[in-house]
C-alpha cells in the first residue's frame, strides 16, 4: 500500500469519525438539556459551556483531520483513479447495441425486464411516498405546542417510509444493472454470431435509455409537495417561531 493511499484512507476515516463524534455530542447536549428542562423549565438546552464541554473530546480528532488534510495538500496527494474514465456498462451497452443487425431473444427479454424494473421501482417509490403525503396534509398531526413532540412523531411516521422508498429505488437500480450486464453479454454473443454468418448491421443511432435529470425533478417535486403541505397544516409558523427562539435565546442574535 502506497503512502498516498494510506493518507487518503486516514483522511476519510478521520472525517467519518469527526462527523460521528459531532453528532453524538449534539445528541448528548440535547438529551441532557431536555432532562434539565423537566426540573427547571427556564433552563437553556444549548449554552456555551455545554457546547465547549461537548467539543473537547472532538477537538483532537478535528486537529488531526486538519493536519492530515494539510499534509495531503502539501504532498499533492491525489486519488490514482481520479482522472480515469468511469466504466459505464449502460453506455457500453448502448454503443454495442448499434452494431447488432437483429436483436436476439435474450436481448429483447432483458430490455423488457429493465423497463419493468424501472417502472416498478418508481411506482414502489411513489407508493411509499403516499403515506407521507397523507400524514403531512393532516393538520391534526401538527398541533400548536411542543415542537419536539411533533418532530418526534413526524420522524416515526415519515422516516421509515422514506428509507423504504429509497431502498426500493436502490434495489431496482441494482437489478437493472445486472440485467444490463446480461444484455451486454447477449449483445456480444449476438455480434459474434452475426460476424460468423456475414451479417452486417446498418448504421444506427443509440437512443438514450435514461434521463439523468429524472431523479432531480422527482426530488424537487417531493420537496415542493412537502413545502405546500407544511404551509397548509400550519407547521411553518411553528418552525419559524422555533427558529426565532433559537436565534434570540441560544445564539443571541436578538
């Protein structure tokens, strides 16, 4: 293992450790603050002393991560595969498909399978988003009062469906990738058969089989739906009030 690779691995591990430690510190401060508020409702959850105490164990890891990052910059450490082209099996499949005069049955079967997986994955994602939409549009789930309780209930009812929805998309994408690989193998086999029989493929134009912007538009649409649902059920006012309290009471901007 080379020096560059060791430094890159160390930098990655330190960044991950830093994120985890910061998250644990934040959760610990919040948990202790909530326990104090039960005894003293006027007690502040976040204070400078609590933040400083929570950051003390994180500081050595932060300094070490900064030192490793600086060392990587000074030594000009780069990923060896940074400038290498990424192997895109789907693009290769599209290019090789243009060399086939007549698609084989195996190719047609995999193409049909890919369409089913694509539509099935997005339909499954949409079904997982439906309970979230129903929950978000019900104003009774967002009463005026304790925002922590509302957010806790929201996390319990929403996060599992979000995780399940993205899990469906991931499984669908993985299965599509395997199907594309099988189709690519079938294409290569078909090309060898056509070469052996003297059949030449006519010039074809590779049709685009995916839209790289689909996921962006879907996420944007989901975000817009959630924003509209939040405005309708009145949670926007509660969030704004909480943000004002944080700025004036904790940060001290007021």
